């Protein structure tokens, strides 16, 4: 779902939010026009009655105790993420069948919608501006011991219609890092270790950043196949290249940047980060700064056919993976067969337990 501060970026209003149960959202906010809708609820424009400030209200359907606990987890994580490049939650209300999150109003729209606009001229230097901000935000997330797990252009919002400032949104899949394995994500952007049901870490987010950079620089998606099964297979085999002519005018520094992110070997990257005392995102930011990646002024060709073709399906791909988890074990079986990891036999109990745990997730 798209959540939609003013056109000029201001210092965010940082608050530690406690979900209110003794008052309704409509008692403190005027609920105005609907801004967006999705599988898990709707987003409305809110005007705070006491201050007349404008916010976005994310009304999340939460009927069961598990569904409500998932939203509480998201709000708890956002309480740890007070940073100018991350959307802020400033209030929350719990009702019988929903929870309302009051968020910053970000008016510039999704970065995804901007890059598929044929009239929008995107240069490598402009992409650098976006990537540095994304890395800045992700670096802070990782410093808090958290992984986002759903980084993609749809979850990157432009602060205003014309500028280059962005914020990261949607922490519904974010998790505090420990010994963690997950079975959810968006096929085009998910890292191989997720599909293989292996332990995840900070590089899991960094893989997604590599995919985002590839898309911004070329208008092409590195792993997208004709269907989700083919996409997952491409991801697990790390099948991608720079052969398309869209990369002819892209700098070698940019290509190296992507190559260093789209690697399956997590352990090596973890060792490098630990030795330097840096998060993966900080290490990447340091690398970009030292190499002085300046980019070219050449406008990136409008090779957006692949992205345009997936506009509708991409917005449903996260639902695709959850659907495999919330139906039967047979669906989970097909999910893993798509990745070429399970050919015969039954799912082991740990996968089934994860399926049950994720059944009502956000």
C-alpha cells in the first residue's frame, strides 16, 4: 500500500508512539479524502483538529489478535527509526477491527511512478542522489539492528513533485535481526537467501538496493521473468548482466556498485563489515564517497517496457508470496520448487511452522 509533510522537507516530528485504545482517531483528527487503497486497508488524509497539521492515516484491517500484534510490531520498530530519510509514525489508534497509524504526509508520490513516466528525464547523476539517500536511510535502520526486507521503488517516496529528496516507507515486513529466516518478500527484489530459506542479515537488504540501482539506471529489471517462478529461479541462480544497450552510457563505477551488491556470498560481506566495525550500508556509502562516483549527464534511455509491463503485477507480488504461505503446504511446496530447491518429498515441519506464523502477517 502507498502512504502518501509538505512539499518542502522539514525536520520530522519524532515521537515514541503508544497505541491509544481509550480514544478514537476521529475524535482528534478529521478524516478527509482517500489517498490510496491496498490489500490490508486504506490511506486517508487526516487533519489534526488541535493544530490543523496534515497527516496520512493508514487504516489497517486487523480482526484477529495475531493481525493486531503484527501492526503493534511494525509501530514498535518505527519507534526505533527516527531519521529524516524514514517516514515517521506520530500517533496510533486501536479499534475493534482495525488499527490506524498516523504518518507523515509525503506528497511527491512513489519513486516507481516517477521513473516509469516517459516524460521524466533521469540521468546517472540523478540516480546517485537517490542511491545516497537510500543508503543513508538503510544505514540507520541497520544500526538499530533492524532489516527492512521489502526495499523496492514502490516503498521509496519522493518528498515533493520536483525535487530529488526521498523517504523510505512501509516497515510491515521489517524485523529485528537475530537468528532469522523468513519466507516473504517481493520476487523481483528478494535476495537468494530468502528463497532458499537460509539465515538473513544486513546484506539481504543490500541485495535489494542493488536491484533498485539496476532498475533506476536502465529502466530494466535484472531478474524479472515471464512469471514469478522464472523470476525466483533467476534470483537463486543470480542470473543477470549488463548486456542491454541501456548500459552503454552507464559508468563503470556504477556497474561495479551494482556488481558488488548482487553477490550471493553473504559471509564474505559480513566479515568485511565486522572487521571495519561498519554496517553493510555504511561500508557502501564509504565506498561510493571514496570512489567519487559522479556519474554521467547523459539521459538514461526510456527503456521502460519491462517495468511498465510489470506495473500491475508488481504491486501484487508481495501478496503472491504471502498467498503461498497462507494457503496449504502444497502452495509452499510450489513456492520452493519454483526456486529449484525442492523436487520431491514433503515440506519439513519448520517451513510449515513458519507458514503458520506468517499466516496473518500485516
